[in-house]
């Protein structure tokens, strides 16, 4: 028996919401970064599900683009995290509060 | 020349320039000046602007050029933004040529390359008519600006600025991407023209509405419209001044171009739905931006809140009819770019690499030490207020009158009231410049203005003044540039292995 398309979409929406919640709640920068990756993967799942629904390969090709871009973003993001850690010796967002009025 | 090559010529030149700068960087001995690389980047940007003019020549003669399976559409609209972005980048490069000579910077070559790459991404955003291409352009520009904002590495504030920009920027990108996915779900395509056609017949309009909202959230972050502006003051405070001048104008111009194309050409059918969201964004940005700026003592933070408010004034223009919205929004983008880049070029010159001048108190009485720079800063501030004979006045005028013509008079009234509030903080900085210096004030590094920076200052001042004196010419130009959807010729690509009919039957039953 085939799984209806709505199930995939609901799962993706739940994953996306978990990503948003983790982004807002978590205090460690690496964990926050992981929650962004979770959101991107939820989008990928949505793309694949819709691609199946519309019988179009383009949706699956988009997923590859998203993965490539996410990898580039991860490279830059981790570099920024390392440079931050070298200066501040912490990755807790509550302590990264120099910039304010 | 093949159509594909012609369609991406300015971007191609900028990419090659960036690669050349990176290749040439190791050839210069460590410790030597990196200025030649800066000149190389400037030449590349000039060549790219010339390529855009060449495109304009072709487009005027033969109509819009499409390339790469109709994902790129070069029309007068995209060329206008290409030229705008190229000018912003040119001024930024000129202003930052001597910027890196002051501090012990060993990686200035990367700066010039990254600015070129970032500009490539922004240009791609303005000429793509396919949301996935827009996404890739957005990422190219964002990733470059993430690095640029933390360019003074080794400083805690620089890393903090970069990480905040990176985390919130990626968060916004995820929303934008989810919007694209939902658009794809509602219409079966991510091409803007096909979305416009698909939304008319879609069986799931709810997905379409959600998609528009998600895309608006994602781009709202990029143009720093309230309530998605929280990163702006922190990032602007920690990033180097010339970079702030670049990233407060060029990526925003590109994002507004995408927003215009997507909202009016792609989802024009849902006008009555998204106009409400635009109204909320515009009112929130103007109010929060201006009230926030009143409380600031740091000049860069003040200008950050001011840029939030300016994004709000720009969004007011979206409430008008199609043609007028395009004209007013494009004019506002150009005027805002001229005056805001100008203000940050002055800040670059005044405070230097180490940014000794930070708070408004530090700027007190500066007109005695640096009369020319202070006068220019005053001029740009007056333009940001919207005093007549400056670009800022006509930008606001066209934006608000567009709103009135579109039947949103109350939005124009909110905007005018906000402009009044904005006078307070702009004039506070202006008054500080021209008042008696404090006793224990840090001295501004009194150097002469280098020639490239002087050219940059003159160009921005001339542009701000020119837009204030001869606005009609530019306005007619941009109104003519309103883009149309070209019919999509290619049939949608079907799956190589379509699901069995039995499965479809089971689903429909």
C-alpha cells in the first residue's frame, strides 16, 4: 500500500518546526547550526514528495542544489564558528553579547 | 555571441575577476601592499558595468534576452539593477582601497575577491526568473557577505558580527527555500511565469498562500524589514564600515528586485492576500526602525536602525498599482543606495580601520577638524531625512504618492509621521558634528583623503544630488523597465519513470 503524499508533507512540516524550535531554544552554536540543517533537510523532503506528486524530476534535482549550497554554507559557518571560538573560548550564545548599545 | 553567454556576461566577467584576484594574491609577497588587486577588481567591475550597457543595447534593439532554458531573463529591469549593483561595488572598492593600508591586514586580497563574488550573486538574483536560480544567487551573495562582515578577524566583535549574520541569514534562507518548495507543490514549477499560470488553476490555493508568506519572511530578513531586523544593528556595528555600506544597499537592492518580480509577476493573483503582509511589514519597519534609532548612541547602530526604517518606506511603494510600484521602488532603491553608501564611505574615512570614533559624542565638533567630510556626512543625513533637492526627498515623495494612488493613504500618512520622528536622530548627529568639541575627545586620524576615496565620495554625492534635481529622467527610465513575463516555451519535464497508474488510481479513490 502506498503512503499518501500528505504524510510526507506533514512529516516535513514537523521536522521544519522542530528545526525552528531548536534554533530558538538551544544555546550552543553548533546545535543551533544543526537545527538549520534540519530545516533544510525538511525542505528537501518536501521537494522530493512534491516531485513525486507532480511526476517531475526537477524537484529531485533541486534537492541536489540545496545539498551543495548547504555544504558550502556549512564550510563557511564552521570556519566562522572556529574563528569565534579562538577569540572568545566559548560557544554559548548567551555569552556572545559584546555588540549592544 | 551565443545567447547564453550574452545573458550572463556581467556575472561572468565579475566571476573571472574574482578568480583572477585570488590567483594573483599569492604572487604578491607577504607584507607588500594589496592595492593592485583592488585596482584589478575595480577594472573588472567597470568591465561588468560596460557589459551590462552592451546588454541594454541588445535588449533595446531586440527585446529581452533569455538564456539557460529560460531561467535567466535579461530585460531593462535586470540591467537597471546590474548597473546599480556594479556602481555600489565600484564605490565600495574605491573607498576601501586605502582602508586596509592602515591596519595590519594580511588578507586584503580576499576582500576584493569576495566583493566580486558577492556582486555576482546579487546580479544573478536580479536577472533570474526561476526561483531556484534566485536561491543560488542569494546564497552566493549571502555567503560572501557572511565572511566580509567578520573581516577584521581576531577581534571579538568581528567574529560575533559574522556568526550572528550567518546564523540568522541561514535561518531566513531555510524559510525562503520552504516557500519555493511550497510554490513547487502548488503549481508544479518554480519558474515565475509558470507559477503565475499555475496559481490560476491550482487546486491547493492554501499552499500558494503559505508559499508567498514564507518567501516574504525569507526576503524580509534579507532586506532587514521589521520584525525580521534583529540582526541588523549588531551586524552593522561589528562589520567594517565599507562592508556595511555595501551590504546595507547592494544585497537589499537585489532582494527588493526579487520581491518585485515574485510578488507582481509571479503571484499577482494573490495581490489582495500579500498586500496585507506588506502593509504590516512596512508599518512595523518604519515604526520600529525610527523608534529604535532614537535610543542609539553608537553611530553605526543608529544608521542600522535608519536602514530598517528606509526598508519600510520602500515597502510602502509596494502597495501601489503594478507599474507605479515598480517605478517608485526602483527609484527608492537607487536613491537609498547613493545616500547610504555615501554616508558609510564618510564613516570609513572619518573613523579609519580601528574605528576610533564610535558614539555620537565622538563625532561632536568634528566639523572643525574635518570640514569637508563633515559637510558631506551632513548632506547624506539631510538626504536620509528627505530634504528637498536631495535624492531622498523624491524617493520618499514617489513612494508615498504611489501608496496614495494605490488607495493606501493611511500608509502614506504613517510614513510621513515616521519621517518626522526620523528628523530627531538624524539632526542629533548633524548637530553634534557642528557643535563645540568636548574636552576629552579622541582625535580623528587626520589624514588627507586619498584620491580613490575622493572619487567615491564625489560620485555618491553627485548621485544623491542628481537624483534630487533631475528625478524625472531616472523615474521615466525605471518605469519603462517594468518587466513582463515571457511565455514559457518548454514543456514541463516529465519524470523518467512515472509512478504506475494503479498508484494514482488508488490515491484518487
